[in-house]
């Protein structure tokens, strides 16, 4: 049995204790020495009680903030606690991800051997289809596409890794600054990937390592991919708004203006990830999209004004 005494597993829980019991508990029991830190972003008092009991049963370190700090805020608190406990490497994983001991060992070895790389596995859906195998952000318009769809060698793009499952050394995490809590949910992984590169690190997808992710087990539609199923209002709002938040933080003047110019069309494309039928059954989706678009435009306009443009 491999030793994982310098590794932590950090999970943010939001009403997902049942998933942690099924997915995380068997893994933590099967490996030697790994530190498990769960951050329970407050959802209900009943869920807090269940999570407290589960953590005690499994020997997990549980953080219980009084409010919901979002995905990035929860992860930041969990990683900080794991580092206090002595972990030098951190596996950040969603409650609905299934990681077996082999995958854990391979992810651990990858960053132990190369601490300057933040790595992710190939992530499969339960039916075996690919959910994540690398993704690219295109700088011309801010669209996101699978790395498998690269066709233009001259395209200006930035690769990024999904926060559903990634592993990083504590040193690289600190230099990158952890997750930016301005995002709350979605796009914080795109942002972190860029700041890892800015900090001198590298990104890698380990094609021979796979984990299984039940998309939407925590937040419905929990990825930047097209599934053809209706997403949650939370998904739509934060994906539309946070695309433009990212633009204010990482783009040149010209690119910021370009993203603003196509923002309505891109927002519509994000809504269409859930198919057109949803607009008949949930017309409020259009209102959410409009509000998110307006919120993003306000961020861009404020940034343009700050730059004197």
C-alpha cells in the first residue's frame, strides 16, 4: 500500500453528504495516511449535523463556516487547513467525483515528481463518455472548447484544468494565490489555471489516469461543456457573468472590448447548452441570462473606466 502522508484530499460540501459517504469514504478508508479535509459550506442545519457525524465516523477534518463561501472560498479554507496539518500536495475534488486508489496514486506521483505542474485526470461520465480531457479558452471571443477540438494552430488560446478534480503542490498553490473568491462558483478554475502559468507553473492532463464524475451531482450542469440538458439558474448566471469577470482581470484593452462586443451572443450560446425546450418549461431562464449579462457588462464597463478607456 502506498503512503500518502504528504497528500491531502480537499472537498467542499454543499448539501452533498450522501455523495461523500458513497464516493469519498471508501477511498479514504483504503489508503494510508492521506489527510481528508471537508469544508461544509452551510446549506441547512440538518445537513450540518449529518456532515458532522459523517466526518467523525470517517476521521475527516471538518471545517464548518457559518455561511456559504462558494466553491473557491471553501477550497481556499480547506487547503489552508490541510497545509496546517502538514500536507505538501493537495487533491481538490468534487463530492460527485469517484477517485480510486490507482488514480490517487498516479495523481500524487505526478505532482510529487514535478511540483511545478498542476495536473488533472481525464474525467469520464458514468456511461464512460469523456466529460473533461483538457479545455481551451479562446481569447478572440471568450468561448470555451475541448482541447480535442483544436483545429487552428494559430488560434490564440489559454488551456485550463477543471476544478472538479485537480492536484497541485502547496508551494505552487501559494504562489498562484489559490482560488479568486470573486467568482464564487464557476470560472475560478479557468482563472486559477492562468495564474498558475503566470506564477511559472505548468498544466497537464494525465491521459492515462481517469476518474468518474456524475455531472450535476452537486450543481446541475457542473462543467463548461455542452450536454444538451437544462442547467440550473446558478450555472447560467455565474458562467455568463464570470466570463466577463475573467476578462476584466486577465485581458488586454483590445480583447476586453472584443469580449464585450460579442457578450450577448456568447451569453445566448451558454443558455443554449441546455437546449431550446427549457425556454418553454422554464422561461425564467431567459431572465437569469439577461441579468447575468447585464451584471457582466457592468463589471467590464467599470474596468474600462478604471483603465481610462
